[in-house]
C-alpha cells in the first residue's frame, strides 16, 4: 500500500477568512492522520464556531397563547354551578356553559376571558369570568438521549436550557467503582429549532458554567444528548444505507462506506468529508475517496463519533459544507431518537447536498 495520502483539508486560509472557498485538491494542505492519530495537529482543519445570536439569550416577552391540549378551569364569578374544566380541542375550540364552540387557538388567557364574557352576555347580564390554566398540552420541549429522565416536558413559561436539563434530571451518570462517570457526549449534544441546529456549546454550559450558552428554549425545541458510551461512526449523504455504524477494531473510511452499502452512482467522491470533534468547534477534512479506491492513496483510520459525509456534488465554501454535514447529522439523530421515543423504527437519513 502506498504511503497514506494525507487528508485534503478544505481550508487553506480558514483562520484568516471564514467564508473562503474550498481550495483545489492539488493545492490543499495535507497531514497524515495515521502519524498524528488525531485531527488536533491539523490547525487548518479547525472550523471557527458559529456565533450565538444574543437574541437567543433573551427571555421571550410574549404572553402564553393557547393551543390544542391546554386545560383550563373556567367559571362565571358568583355562579359556582358554572365552574368546569375544559380542554382546547384539536380544532382550537373550547366548549363552556351554554356557548357554542369558541376558537381560542392563539389567544392569551386575557383575550379568552374577554371573548367568553362577550358571548355570555347573550345569557347572563354583565358576566365576569374567572379563567386559569390547569395544564399545558400545546407547548412542549423534547429532552432525549443520555439524561436521567428523557421525555417531553410542558413549557407553560419561558424556560432556559439549564432548566430543561434540570427537569430531565441532568446528564446520565454511571458508577465505576467509587467514581461517578458522566455517560453523556456533550461534544455532540445539540438543540434543534425549526429544523436547524442552534450553535450551543453544551461543554461550556454544563462543564464550565458558561451562562453565555444558556439559551431560552421555545415550544417544539428538541434537545438531544448522545451517549458517551456509544462507539459509533456516523455515515450520511450519497450512500445506500446512511446510518450509525458500530465501530470495528480497525475502523477505516473504506470499511465505513462499505458498511453503508457503498456510494450511490452520482456521489461526488472527490470531496468526502470527515468531521471530528464537537459540533460547535468541528475539525473538518476532505478526502479524495476515488484516489483511495484506485490505490493512489492509503485508507484513512477513523475514531469513535467521526461523521462521514459523501456529497452528491462539490461544495465551494467550507462554512456551507460543514453546516450541511452537521445539519444532516442533527436531523438524522433527532428523527431517529424521536421515532424511538414513541416506539417507532429508527431509519437512516440521507440528505442531498448541492454546489453552494
């Protein structure tokens, strides 16, 4: 086997310019991963972290708005017989006393109170309504993975990431002899909002107490902490079976892609990406996989939790490429973990990428 052809890094001037173009393979800086055993010596491969939007750290100012599944207690003051517990239906309506269904979806409690009093005037002179929120079913936050109590939690009020982690009992621990071992992989933990990963550094927040990472969560946010005990490689993109692959004794790039059924016909093999390290501070390299297959370069050894991505077409800009890789990983992990939480069957996810 020829001497290992070092990984072709995307980033010839990244430290100076985040949005630089990916250099041509012939001029890309090189390093030997088998000699170093790690990406850490490949400074040019370090991708600067995405800045965290300051708005994510501000508490939402909006009042709670009702939605399907929310439970209310309503009564007309001084008429105890009218007291009743009602639930906002799937259509967003509530049914109280003699009134027909009233659409309260998106209303605050104060707005709902006024709507009820207005409609009750047809039956009662000067009605005054008391209304309270008994339970929240419309606004939820998912906290899954290596936490003590994974589940879906109601969010009746603004909640920070630390508060959500506390609700879930914190990260999962194991006792090894007399030592408590953290079983969570904070480097690959993430928050998904509206289909996109937020650049939150769980290590800085949970290990260093850096409150600049303690964002406010929104209804529908998905918080996931992978297990640190899992020895897997994540394979995505233009392969036949994108999925997590159990680490073998001698994991290599060829073995991983072969375990995924091999590349698809239209895969762009000249820019296969390897992402290592945390999701917020990833180290990324590009390999000409065709050179490896044709014997012009040696195979590449992998490490646990490496992310391998086979694109359909070339990427010109590193920031776009690394974002595509990480978002694909995040989307797949969230979809699989969410399906497993409800007894579904996890499935690998391959997302096409384009020239950007």
